[in-house]
């Protein structure tokens, strides 16, 4: 399969990329890792007149820690996140999840900005962005904007991004001490997109849950934060009966669809199992961190 014809631009700065996107709004697409865009072109599901290749924008390829947390440039590859000592130390759940994205060849090219902008409803990075309360920073001719990850995803392959807007940076607020985290997914084969996935963080105070976060994906049109469960866990010890109740509640809170890969009923079952597992692992790791 070959893509439809397009004009190709390779800007040398974000400002130049923003100018190109503004000049060609509605007909330009950004090319980052190309791991989602190129298949869409080859299947003729997209026919942009112009591709703006951002792979020369080294200013978007960085990871920096400051007092507020970790800032990750949009062009950071999945494999760089997976291998980064900084990510493993500060946000181990992110490194843990990266190993589940496709295969190494795809992870070597795919970028965090591309994955968030693409907004596949079963993708790992949108789930992690929602879990970690990420702020997605963008640039456009109209100026910079910040998007809360939990409001960024509107539906399958749909976000709040304007046509001429480029994701520049993802900011992850620092996780407090005594926090444990975990990620789990179920896919038919290693490297496949998830049928369902879940991720959690648990922060402790005086041996009980001070704050819990729980996000799931593959069971709705966007990643979901299960906030009713999060609130109900505060002040608790995550004993087996509490975990089982949270798993039951998760099953009730989602409205998955049936498709060729799995029935809605099976996805609902999975979400309960994965919720119990990630909460238990995050709790255990938080206890270890507090010891
Ligand atoms: C075989 C295979 C298996 C895969 N399995 C998985 C999987 O299990 N889990 C998973 O999450 N993903 C999977 N992917 C997709 C992969 O993670 C992609 O890398 C990712 O979805 C898109 O990132 P990209 O950098 O390649 O973006 P591209 O393909 O270059 O772009 C994707 C979309 O995002 C837009 N875009 C890119 N960068 C920006 C930016 N900075 N600002 C605004 N818009 C931007 C593009 O215009 C395009 O619309 C798989 C891909 C393949 C080929």
C-alpha cells in the first residue's frame, strides 16, 4: 500500500512548524514517529495535502526534572521512556507500561506526543497521562495552551487539539513519598493493543490510604479515571475484602463495547480483575516505600 500524494515539510524549529500548520490548517498533519499516521495514510483513511515532519525538532526531545515533577518533550520515544533511570525512579508505572506498547521497533520510533494526539482508546500513554494528572502543553499561532489530560481525550482518535496545534511537552506532577504504583494489561499476544488495561497509584499516611488513583482503558471511548473508587479507598487498608469490593465496583462503572477482539461481558470481567491486581500491587509497593 502506498500513501496518497502529499507535500512534505521538515521544519527546523517549533516556531516554523507552528507557522506551517497555521498556513495549511485543515490540510496539514504532523508526522512524528509515523507508527499510527503512516498506516492511516497507506490505507487511505487520511488524505492530508501536507505532512509536517517534526523529527528534526530536537528541542522537543528531552526529559527534565524540576521541583514540580517531570517534563517530557513531545518527541520523546516510547523506548526512551522505558529505559530512562529518571522515569524508572520517579514514575516507575510509566516505565512499566511502556514495555507493553507494541514491539521494540515500534517503541524506537513512536513518540509520547504522537500517542497522546492519536488518542487510540486502548493505548497505554493516554491511560498513564490520565492516571498521573499530566498537563499537555501545546503551541499554535493563537499562542500556547495547557490541557489537563483527563479532559484532553474526547473519543476514539479525537482530542481537544485544534488543527494547527502541536503538542510540545507533557508535565507530570511529582508523586509524594510513600506512593506505590502499578500497571496491568491483558492482550491476546505480547505486543498487541490491550483488550483492557488498568493502572493505579496509592499514597499512604499512617499506614492507610491517603490518596488513591485508578484509571482503566479499553473499556470506553477514552481512558477513564474511576473516581468513585478512588474516593472510597481513602482511609482504608487494602485488605482482600476491600480489593474485591473495588473490583466489583469497577465492573459496574464501565460500559464496554463488544467487538471482534472481545465481548463487552469479557471486558467487564477483565476490568475487575485488573483493578484488583493494580490496587493490590500499588498498595504493597506503597507499604514497601513507607517501611
Ligand atoms: C504494529 C504496531 C503496534 C502498535 N501497538 C501499540 C500498542 O500496543 N499500544 C499503543 O499505545 N500504541 C501502539 N502502536 C502505536 C504507536 O504507539 C504509535 O507510536 C503512537 O500511537 C503514535 O505515535 P507516533 O509518534 O508514531 O505518531 P504519528 O504516527 O507520527 O502520528 C499520530 C497522530 O498524532 C499526530 N501527532 C504526532 N505528533 C504530534 C504532536 N507533537 N502534536 C500534535 N499532533 C501530533 C499526527 O499528526 C497523527 O495524527 C502500535 C503501532 C504499530 C505500527
